[in-house]
């Protein structure tokens, strides 16, 4: 596990600061957060995500595209259907830590 004191300001390039800021912007939309937490439980197709979140396919697909571009979600094709899942355990860690942080006193 990485601790905050493992990084010094001098160790992070300007490009990395920009990339990190862009990553955190993705977490600034509650719909994307809902999709990520839904995928926390496991893989799902667009229809299942739409049903679970009571959203239309166009809106969900748009958010999934943003999440895929940001490398937070990955997709696999099975026939005509696309199945989405969290890209890796880092995404789970970010979500878990964020939830823990907002629940602190």
C-alpha cells in the first residue's frame, strides 16, 4: 500500500499532476459513481445497468464511454452484447477509500 509520505512534490511531474486532476474529475459525476459502485459487485451489461439505475441506454452508454476512456472500466464482447467491469483493483480501492472518507466523523 502506498502512503502519502511516500511521494514528494518533486517526484511528481507536471504531466502527472494534470493526469491525476483529470482522473479525479471523472469521479465528480454522481451517475458515473453509481455505475462504478454497481460494477463493484461484478460484471454487467448495459441493459442491467440501465435497469438497476433506472436510466436510458443512451445516458448509460455515454457514461460508460467516459469511464472506459479514463481506464476505470473495461469491456468484453459476448456475441452482440458488451459486458462491463471495473478495470482493476485500483478502482475498487479508490471507491472504498472515498466512501470511508465521507463516513468519517
